[in-house]
C-alpha cells in the first residue's frame, strides 16, 4: 500500500509504502497543545517506509526527545519522531493523508491525559455542515 499526503498549503508532501504498525488517536497534553485540537490521529510507520517527496519541514523539540515536524509555511503538523522511545519510527499525522479514510483509527492512547468532555464527544449532536445551515 502506497499512500501520499502533505500539508495544508502543499509546500510539504510525503509518501509511505506499506501498512502502518497502528493508527491511534492520541489524547496527550503535548499533542493537544501542539495541534490546538482535543486529540491527534497518528499512523505509525517504520522510518524506511516514509519519504518526504516535496519541500522541507521545520522541527520543534516539544519535550525531551520528542520532535514535531511541521510545514514552515502554513504550520501544518506532518510527523513526529522520538529516537529514545520510538527508535526508527515515524508517526504521521494521519489527517494529512490525501485520503485519510484509508487509515481508520484503531485505538485511543494517552487517555489518562484526555480532556474530560472528550470521553462523551460521540454523543454530541451532529450536523453535516454548520447548525441551521442547508
């Protein structure tokens, strides 16, 4: 399986070759703060399965050996590495894939740090677009 993706503005593109080790929804504080979202979806690959195909990323050391790699133009988070805890692993923010439906989430991680109201988020009312819109 070869999949491609990239940042919001298109300056950074990547591809992965092969199936991910897993796809997880992470609720840790570090992911939430870096994304501004209540959780982040990650597809974990061996480093040799991943290649940047366009552009370059900027790297931010978010905590210890945790390196968050993002587009320097639009700020989209693209991938994460941690050589100490996850050697030779690249965690790709799976919503940045061109077709993220190809990699559905399989599990939740770091739920000890989950925002309380996220445990029941699936029970909230849903709207296809904005409430009151067509």
